[in-house]
C-alpha cells in the first residue's frame, strides 16, 4: 500500500475519532438548546392588601406553571433538561388560615422541552398521556398559612401530599416557598422523584444518551379568588 493510501486511511480514522470525541461537546453546546429557568417565585412582587381575607376558595390561575427536570449524559457530558407547561388547573380551600384542601392538575401532553422528538416520546411511550392525561398533586395534611405575611415576604413551609404520575400515587413531603401578594397566594416547590417508583420507564431519545434514574417535578402556582 503506497503512502497516499496510508494518508487517506489515517485522515479518515482521525475524522472518525474527532466525531466520536467531540460528539458529546457538540450535543451539549449546540444540539441541546437553552433551558428555561427552574420554576420558582420571582424576586419581588406587589404585597397583598393587608385587609384581604385569606380564607375561602381559591383557584389555580393564569401564570401558573408545572413541569419536570431530568439530567442526561452523553459519554460523560452531563446536561439538564426542563419541560414545562402553563396548562395547570386546580382549587384550594383555606379555613381559619389553614390550607385544608388543595389539588393541582397538570396536562401531561402539553409539557414541552426544546426538542419535539423528546416531547413526543415523553407524552406517548414514557407517560402514555392518552390513557393518563393528568399528573396531580393533592395535599393530605393541613398547611398553616398564618405565618405567611401579606407584605410579599416568602415563607418556606413543608407540605405533605400525594403525587400521582401515570396512574401511580405516592406520598410525598417537600418544602414550598409561599407568599401572599397582589396576585393572590403564590407557591413554588420541587418534588424529587425516582421514575421507577411510578412505573415510569426512562426516556431514551437517542440510544447513547443516558437519562438518570431520578429527577424533579416542579410547580409554580398562583392561587386567585
């Protein structure tokens, strides 16, 4: 074999190695799009009317969001993915400054990330949204809201409830940031989940991308009357 062919073969091998080695970096920096901020309360908000009655029936209103966060790894390059939706509904009841009832429902098929292929797989083979269209969180223990001032200050309170994903329900307790503002009662929190606890198979958008076993379900809720 002459030197020219050795040069051609060597160049081809170099190109293949470059693609293999650079692939994870290219995925993380070019294919993997910009992700939205994690769901939470904004840094500032107009305070609530101090004379406004907190007791009563509240409804999940405009501006509410929910979604998930997972981590993907491609040959050592680790990136996070967030899917979110504004298709969130629900109600809450406050009696004697205690949240006694509350349910949040999320339309699973409307949760979107930066990649439509991932979203299609998530809605269909992963979550089977046609059979289980809603993910829900329902409180199971009263939540004392008397410590939440009307001046917009954020108070962190543990909330116990039940999270239902793909028809599987599990008890959960997690901290929520809560404040009273001109918009109503605002609450944001994240629930750590292990997917197999809910009989959810990890998504595999590409064969060589590994999705971690655990992630988060995130909420940012605005309750209004």
